[in-house]
C-alpha cells in the first residue's frame, strides 16, 4: 500500500532532524576552547623556528593535532562553529585597518595595476595547474586567491562566496602559511646575491609573497625604504580583495544560473565593514582621533588572535586521512605558481 506523503515531504528526500539544543554554558565553552587553542598557538609562535610560521598557522596546527588525537569535541560544537564562522568575518572587518588607502591613492596607483595582474596570473595559473594535476577544484581556487591577494585573509573572505567547505578553508590556510614562510625565508637568504636596489627588492617582495607577515619578514633586510615599498606593493593587493570578491559573486551566479544554488549566494556584508574600517584607519584614526602606536599594535594583535580563534574552529574539521589524499596536488599546483610568480615579477621590475 502506497504511503501518503505529508505536504512538505517529497519522495526520496529525508526529513531534516531538529538540531539539538545547546546550553549557553556549552556554547561559551566552545568559544573559550577556540580561545585556549589560539592562545597556545600564540605561545608556540614565540618558540624559535615556529616564529617564522606565525600564530595563525600554529593555532591551526594545534587544532588539527587535537582533532587527530582526541576527536572533535561534539558537546561544544555550537560554540566552535560560532567562532569559525562569525569570528572569521569579524576579523576580516578589523583587517581593513591594515590598509592605508591614502598611501595607495597618493603613491601606489601604478602598483595597484601591477597587483591586479599578479592576482589574475596567480589565480588563473593555479586553477590551470590544478586541472592538469586533477586536484580538488575548490581547494585549488582558494589557494590561487590566497597566493594572489593576501594569504589567509583572502581565503577566509572568498570561502563563503564560493561555498567552500570549512575543511578546505583550513587546509588552504595551512598550506599557504607553510609555502609563504618557505618563500619569505628564501628571499632573505638570496637578497645579498640579487642585482637589485633596496627599493626594487621591496617591490618584488610585496608583489610576489603571500601574507603581509611574509612580506614584512622578507622586506626587512632591505632597510626602511625597501620595507616601505614592499608593504605598499602588498597593500595594493589587499585593496583588490573587495573587487575580487564581487567578481567571484558574479561568477558564482553565472555558474549556478537556473539552479537552486543561485538564490543562496548572498552579498558578503563583512566586506562592507572591511571598506569602512579601511576608511576609518586611513582618514579618521590618527587624523581626527589621536591614537597611540601601542593602541594600533593592540588592535593588530587582537585581530590576529580573533582570526586565530576562527582558524581553530576550521582546523578541528580537518581529517589527516583526507588531507593526505586531498592536499598534495593542490599544494604542488600552488608551489609551482608561486615559483613562476616570483620569476615573473622579478623580470618585470
């Protein structure tokens, strides 16, 4: 005898189970847990050797290790997921304070044009290599975006737009931290051997390296002028994060045209916060509202800590069994792209 379906049920579909209720204590416990691992990541980053990697990558490493040893802490999942999703967006908003738009508009418009080419090259080459290597498409795209723009922050901003899995986001951040660290240390080693002025070396570093921290590390040996140009070139790439995300939104809508996925693509409002904070940091703080260097350093450290807490939530989703089979090919694609990008930017400077 045929079963009569309820009004909202269709054949072959399973009814969604109600989400278990979580007490406020467990929810706060999940957030506190991400804070604890993030603090441990900051402490680990003070150890010689790990200081080259940075607190962000250290926090992810510790979260992944915890997952493999003890499993996912299911009882406090709600708080952990809150950190992974909402702290991530909040950190991106605060990240806007690092972008000095006045400096870019007054001195670096030419660099911005070059940076746009860098971003396009990094994404297109990484995606092409990923296809040739038959690598995971979503992870490869995230790595291309991170390589071209600003590392972990760019991956975090783009991930919700392209509907990337949280595990892919965490793996992408870990890979880009590893590769970026290797390249920045290599830059500092070969700096005395390069036939480049300090300014040209700074532009090269800022145009080709992954994270702002990597650029600062590699640019420091070139002195104040070289470091200033390195950061300026890098900030131009950070500025282009917003238009890139808008392009990704348009691409996703075209890709999913005529499907139910189209309606799920929403404007990433945290990018509006990113722009507002960039304007505030450039034209309000320090100009209309006096702020000390200690305050600015505190905001920068706080932003890194919040982002590290979010990365803990993402890192807990990583299974090393899948990592071994899923990450090697994207890593190879990104590594080759990074080498080609370094060579290309070196030749055009």
